[in-house]
C-alpha cells in the first residue's frame, strides 16, 4: 500500500510551548500512517528586528522558528516540521499589506520552500491542508489530489491583519475541495464565499495528555493556597482583566492562577493583588498537572465581535481534567452545549464561581464525559470520511 502524504501549512510553529488544532491534526495524520510536512509561517528580517527592539517581543516566538529554519527542519516520527525564511513580510502596514506582497512573498524564501519539500520527498502529495491564507501558493506550487482550508477564526476581527489576507482567504474558500470550520458561526461566511463543501468540525482535546495525566503537583503551584481558579491560554486584548479584578476583589479567599505569555506591567492593578498569581508560560507537557491540581477553570473573555466564532480548546482541556468551568457567554460557546457555567455579567460570573466550587465533586463526571466525547481522535474519524 502506497504511503499517503500531506502538507499542513499553519501560522503555528511545531515546537511552540502550546498546542492548537493544527498540531493535533498533524499528530492524528501521523498516527494513522501519513507522512506529514508541517510548514509554519515564515520569519523575515522584520521579525528579527521586532524581536530585538520591541518590548512585546515575547509574542513573536522567534527562537524556535529561527532554529527550525537554521537546521533545515526537524523530524518527529512521521512529521517533518519546517519554518521558511523570507525577505518580504506580510503585515498590515504600507506595501506589506498589498496584493503584491501576499502574492509574491514566497518567491523570496531562502531557500525555496519547494526545494525543501522535494528534498524530503514531498514532490507530490495526497492532501494540502491550509490553516491560513498565507500559504495559498502551495496549491499552485505542489501537485496534489485534494485540498482543505481550515477556518478556525473570523480573521476580520484581527486589526493586525491586512485586507490582502482577508481577501485571499475568501478566494481560497471558493477554491479548495473542502472548507473545515470550527464553529457554526463561521459557516455562513464560508458559504457566501462559494465553498464547494463545508464540514463543521469543532476543536477537541488530547485525552491521553489531559485525562490520563498522573504528574505530581507542580512546585510553584504548591505555594498557592486553595481553592485555585485557573486560566491557561493567551493573554491578549480579549482577556478581560476587569472581570478578573472584580472577582478577585470580591473573593479574596480564592487564588486566581493565570498561565500564559505575560509581561510585567501589563495589568498593574491585578499585579498588586495577593490572590492573583501570574505564572507566565509553561510547557505544554506540564499544563495538565496545573489544571488537575486546581479546583475550577475559567475563560474570562471580553465579548468582542470575533469572539462569537471562537471554539475554545481550553474548555475541552479543563473538562477532560474534571474541572468545572466558568466562562463569559458568547454565541459559539453556547452552541457547544457543555456543562460550563456561562455568565452574562460580572456579578453572574462571580455567582458561578461560587456555584462551580460548591458543585465540583457532583459535576466532575459530567465534565469528564464531555471531554471524552470530544477528543481529537474522534474529530479525525469524522474528517476521514471526507478524505
């Protein structure tokens, strides 16, 4: 039987300290006998300058990206991961947000990405999987049998992305063989763009990593009093610091533990509070031990327009660890029909914290069952019917 091959192209570098859908799907393909070329967003001199000069450089994740390019990629089981290096960035600033930039940036890769793929015997593949419009060129560059575009976010809600990226994504929606969406809210937009076929495939959880973890309690967590209410994820503009401040001020008996890339001075009011603990980023391998040694999980997102389309991976992960979850309410999280407590107001968020901590033993089985029903392996089974 001939070995199947896939190119997965995504903004997220393989050796990042976090894991998102593209990582998990790459793992599923690999476990099912596919050879995977995992290509992530290119770095440029612009990224290097930003990393060296900007106080927000931690967001760039440059060292692992630069390392993967410098050593020509890395091999992990059936997965070859690589980051291209180019001279032309695609960014929302004059010239680099133009049609010319997105259509021609790949021509300035050093070395050419096609050459690297050929070196790894990916001259022809069964499937090209795009997690971002940045990689449109692969459809023309590489012979393939089928193509998939995965749409996991409403890109129009990200001001840092230029119109060239939004327009290219819309064009791809009508071009690929299948568009995979992670939320119902994205389906109409994809349909209006002329998609040939649409598959609703929500996010999921790596059960082996989260549900079956038996790691000891982390040393830094031992120092933090119980009960612990934990957040694990990005600390970006959608993170509602005012909601955390209100809840922590009212419930000083609860420790609010926040894990994610963080720069001192971002939230000075929160940093002054003794029951709020910013632990910074933690390796993906250790995250289940932090969750399992907390008493509840939280998703304190602001109700921004693009958040309506977000299908939060962390909700599945919290629940696989048996945690009750308190979240703000938005459209997609309602559609998930999970046992999570969904709050409309800060007062309701506070009320649900109390309810979650009181009922955590009785609701544990319901939470773990939700996690068990939503594994990445099950998502791959559904996807396989379309391949």
